[in-house]
């Protein structure tokens, strides 16, 4: 019984990582690009970094909804069929 709980927790954390990784990676790349742009132009406005990152991450999350739903469905099926 204890091994099953550990296995389910491990699987849950892996699914969460797989779902969050693409969104966070895009946010990181956009932030890096904006930081380079700010360094080159000497613009130091905080909203310049925050707003585009959030907007792009929301767009990526919206585009990935079918893929995210499929991962969650696969996990739910596995969780409910585990003996």
C-alpha cells in the first residue's frame, strides 16, 4: 500500500513538471530576450519585463490546453485503474 502511494505521488509530480515545463521555459526565454533588449537600450522599466512574460505564458498555456488535458486524462485513468 505504501509503495502505491509513493508511486502515485511520483507520477503526479512528473505530470505536473511535464505540464509546467513548456510554459515556464517560454516565460524564461521571453524574460531573457527582454533583459537583453533592456541592457542594449538602457530601458529599466519593470512593467516591460512583467507584462510580456505573463501575456506570452497565458497564450502558450491556452495553445497547450488540448495537450495538457490529454496528460491529465492519462494520469487520471492510470490513477483510477491502479489496484
